C-alpha cells in the first residue's frame, strides 16, 4: 500500500489535505495522519474521520497556525507526514509520498507555509515564522526589453482580499515616488501589474514597495522574492545606451538600477575579456566534446541543453492548444529566461510565426536532437513508442479530458486499424509509465487513470490547466472579443456541436470519418433567425465537412486551436460520447446529449465508465426530431444552477479546479528542474 499527498485546498483559513491510497490492502478503520517535525521531533496526530475515507481517497482538515510554536533558535518547521490505519492488533504506518507542490502562502504577516517534496520523494509541510512584516513576497518579477517590468503575487491573506493595492517606485536620490495601482487579476487570488520604466534614463536606483488595505489597516511593505532572480529576466537594454537591471538590495528588496551602458573603449575591453573567456571555455568544451564522443562509442544518447529547455506538444503536433498551451502561456510570463519549444506538424508553422512561438517540426533530425536534450516534455497525448526518454527528462502528461469512454486496459476488444488488443494494451502501459506526472481533473479520473493506464507514478490532482480561463475570464468582455474575431454577430445565440469519432468508422490507420446525423437545412429553418451553429469535430476525423451553403448560419471551426473560446461564446453544447461536456460544465450552461447510435456504441465499441442514462448533466435525445425540440427548450430555459442533478455533477467533476491549475503544474516542474 502507498499513500500519496495529492491535493491541498484552502477553506476559510483551514487546509483540506487529500491523500490518494494506492492499492489499499489494509483496513482503513481508525485511520490517522501524524506529522513529525524533523528538527524538534514534535508530533501532531490528526484523526481521519470515517466519512472522509472513500475508496482510494482520504481527507483531513488542519489549521496551519497550529504547526508553529515558540522554540529558541528555530523559526522554520519541516513536518513529515505519516499515515496510520488498522485495528488494535495490527496497525500499519506509512510515510506519505509527495506529488503536490504548492506556492508560498501567507498564514499571517509573520508566517508562511508551503507543501513540497523532499529529495527522496516524500511529502513535506514547511512553516516559516518570524518573517518580517515589512516584506511582501512576490511570485515573479521580469524586466523586458521594452522597459516594462511585470510583477505577479498573491492578493489575499487568510482568504481575505487585499484592497487598494498599488506598486510604489521610490527613487533613491531624492526619495520621490511614482504610484501604479493594481487592476489586473488574471487568476483567482493572484494579481499582475506591468510598470513602464523606459523613462528611467538617469543613472539612479529605484526601490519597489507595495501598499494595500488589510483588516482596516493601510500597509506599506518592501517587495522581495522568495526564490533567486536567476530564473527571471533581469536586464533590459534601452535606447540612448541606457539599460535597466533588476536586482535584490538590502534585505532582499527588489530594486531597479538605471545606468548607462559602457562607452566604446570599455566595450572593447569587455569584448577582449569575453574573447579570452570564450577561448578558455572553448578549450574546456572541446575536452567535453571529445569525452562525449568517446562515451557515444559505447552508448548513443544526448546531454541536456545548458539553458533549461521545455518541449510542448498538443495532439501529436496537430495543434498548439489545450492544457499544454495554457501551461506554456503562463510559464512564458513567469520564467521568460527558459527556452520553450513547440513540437508541431508543418500545418502549424504559420500559427507559431504569427504568435512568436519557437517551434520544431516533428519527426525531423532537429526534433530528435531537441527532444533528447530538453529537460521537460509536456504533452496531452502519447509520443510514439520509439521515442527514447532520457533519464534526466521530466515528462508531464496533461491528458485531454475526463474519461467517459473506456480507455487503455479497460477496453476489452480493440477494433482500430494497425494493432491488436494485446499490442494496444502493452503499448499503453509502456507509454504511461514513462510519464513522471499525470494531471487529473478530479478523483473519478484519478481512479480511472490508475486502472486503465496501469499507471504507478505521480498524479497531480489539480484540474486541467485549459479550464483556468473558464474560471478566471471576464465573460461578457471576452465573449464579444471572440465573436468579433470569428465573425459571429454579437446579438446571436450560439449552439456548439462537438461529437467524438467512432472507433469503427475509419478509412485508414489514424484517420476516421464522420457524417452529420441531422439536417442543417432544418436547423437553419428553425433557428437561423437568431442562432448560429458551430461544428467542432474531433481532431482524428479526417474528412472535411462542406458547409459553404450555410454561410452566416453554420461555422466549421474544427481546426480552431482554442476550444475554450468556443465554450465561452456558446449558449448550448450538443455532444454524444465526447468528454467535452466535463469542461463545458464549468460554465453552468445547458448541455444536450445526442447519442443517435447509442446501442451500437454501448454494446459494440468501448462502453462507458458512467451510467450514460443516469449520470449525465443534461437531457438525452436519440433522433433528429427530439434534437431540434431539445435545442429549442434549452435555449429558452438556460438556467441549470437550480437543477440538483446538474449541480451534483458539477460538485463531483468540476469542484477541484480553483483557476490556478497552470501555476500548480509550473510549481511542480520548477521543483523538478531545481
């Protein structure tokens, strides 16, 4: 039996800690969690209520303020976790493994806590006390070439929001100040601000402070970083031979130094010094290359790039989208000094060029070299079995949906071209256990992934990063922007049809076909006056649907990269067996299920994990007439928040994501890199 700390959530200043029980072979009666402080050997035991032990999960609730105490010379506490269960005659004590890494959270003005993983892979609960009330810890600080300084940090303490927040830039020479109010909150609980510094062309130092209201007090604190600035961008070269440098000054306070770049003579001297240093480095490098050549005579392989490189891939390179793209966008903001590369097919070259994305074409010699020398892979689908994963690579698998249809080992008979059932199962297990971490959106998925993939490594139960924007976005503003971009009138309702592919409707290996199971003419006649239809086919479907006769009424957006945009603008989702409804449910809008071939699909294809007729969060229709009537009813009665069946589904499958999934995954990756 293994016990893994899989998630931590804050609830009214308390911490709800969730454990995953892997292969529980012992009785879980009278279960407890004991935390032992490594330095003082103090211990605290917390009972696990019987109602909180449910199959493969157990939860406890603790007060983080109880894990600090007065002890001379000690202001940092490192608590290790142990899970105990059994009866009086036989009890089992298991040290808890770690797969959850949290950001630094403030307990109060003088204390912080963080969940982390020690070098042996075990969970650790850190509490740091006696922190000065004069400091405010930031998440990230980056200085860009255009003279812009971008900062992010938490905007709450003990679940209480900080109000009237502003960043203060204080000039050292005359103590003059500039104030920049904080308005942007891209994620729940986190603020972001971009400060223009291009006007700082005088040689001087500027210290950074933050001001805010908290508990009826107005506070000013120094901005500091809890981690080294080496992971962030710290130099910006401006016009007129000036540059800005982000540094840590007295007591770690962030400061910006504005200075002139060296004149010509100094630059030449510096260049000569660099040449000398480069020659020495070249000699060292030549020796290393020679040693590497000799090593390669014994074993072919790669060494990682000097600059940490992270490779992203979505749906086998067919798109730049989904959870890998959500992680990439936040990663690039927080850690722009790292090297990010997208693995794509040629069809995505223009998208990458238009969005200034560094890319490599899949299945080329350069692709093999980059894959072999990267430190991290982040993908939402499987890589080919022949791709070799070096030991130093951390492979994060985001997957691409909560499973409705059976997966992997749970598929009893595989009818796909080019494989057999046994071969399919073997390849799935081999690929899955190359993953160092697998992202799960809910407890239901965690259980399925363990069994269907034969998966034994870490599961990050943090929710899908692609859904962060469904939680954090300003809906009305964003909806109008997306509609304008797609050419959809703002005043029209939107119906999104997103079916899956059928395993038994293939034309060749990896290519599936699809035929619309309802009339576009009838949809246009009944709803075309004030409603449009968006078609979103599965990425594996190879045939292109011709909707040219329905311009202005039907939009085929199967190749549109960000499906979350389509969710946001839609008033109704129609699907069949696709897992898209798990994500769409975050918006609390009506969902209509149209399984026109239900009995065939149920009996002859994959089967389902849920009871399709009982567990779904919406009405089920089986023929075109029922479909049209269902669309009319759903568009008229769009309120689902008062539907107990829908809200039960929401609480079961959507509750875990707090809008910070991307940041939690990035925290895990950075911990692996460090």
